[in-house]
C-alpha cells in the first residue's frame, strides 16, 4: 500500500495504491489505485490495475458525471463498453395519448405510403439517424409503445370490419339458400 504524492510516473496528484502484486522493479502489476487528477483535482479516479490497465471509474467533481472506462464522461453516467443489468428503470413520458378521442390515427394507406417513401415507420428514427445520433432509450420505448397502441387500434378496426363481413356473408348465404330452394 502506498499513500501520498505520485511517484509512479502516472502524474496523479494524490493517490492511494493497494498492490496485490508488484513486478521485479516494484511497479504495481495487480491491485487498484484511488487518485485525484486534473489541473485542479477535478476528478477522482478508481482504477483496477493489471499488467494491461483496464481503466476504471472516474468521478468528475465539477459536473458529477461518472465515467467507466472513460476519463471524459459527457453525461451523468458514461460507459465505454457493454452494460449488463437485471433491470433498468426508465422514468419518462408514456404514449397513452393514442387512446385519446382527439388522436388522429393515420390510415393504413397513409402508413404504407410513408413507409414506401421513407423506408421506416412514422415517428420512428431511420437506421441512418440512429447510427449518426444514437438512440434515447426512454424516448424509443415510448415510441414503440405508441406503435403497439396504434396497432391495437388497427386490429380493433379490422376485427369490427371482419365481424361486419361475417354478418353480411351469413345474410347472403341465407338468401342464396332460399334462392336455391326455390323460395
């Protein structure tokens, strides 16, 4: 364990090292380091150290941003890598406005025309937009729910139309049966 000013050549202003292993020259090969860094100690770093430094967690004091695998987080949590979680809670607006009486549900012909012209669904970003700008998960969940609710309304319309056609077909079959029976 080492406390105090940096002597390892890493330019960290103050650091605490816990070394599990050191190499032949006494340089930490495995362990972790907690340190202040930056021109005015603007961030606190916690890094696991191995022979190939994997990076760690950097907490920026001026913004409160936390970086994992990055020393320059641009949001409250920036992760340079894959995140695995059992659950993520997103608190955002939702799409129940689709069921409002004043909601203007596009006709399926309008949706088909939009898809033909734009190659993606209305109100959903294109693949190119997502590639260039990324994707806001909460916004996309709400838009996907909007599309699910719209599909539900289309299915209800189709069911009503189908039931009307069945009734009409039943009526026509009865009339045909009467005609064939000579009545």
